């Protein structure tokens, strides 16, 4: 069930990233295009981090921090 949830999250993030990239192609302003690039990078950062953690096998060492 956890794998299914992770797959759905990844699929949704991919869809959002594609939408941002589509906006980047439509925008004429270099400044706005650059800002959308930053937004896209920020959207993709958590899944990349998650993949790196699980690829290295260190997920068992993660300790939750204070909320």
C-alpha cells in the first residue's frame, strides 16, 4: 500500500512539473520563465531527496524531528 501511495504522489508531482514546464514554454518574459524554473526545481526536490534516501538504504537511520 505504501508503494502505491508513493507511486501516486510521484505521478502527481510529474503532472505538476509538466504543467509548470508548459507555462515556461508559453511565457515570453525571461524573468517569469526563470521564476517558473525555480518553482519546478522546488517541486521536484522532495521526490529526488526521497529517491536518494531509499537508493542508499539509509532510510532506517532517519529520526523524526520536532513538529
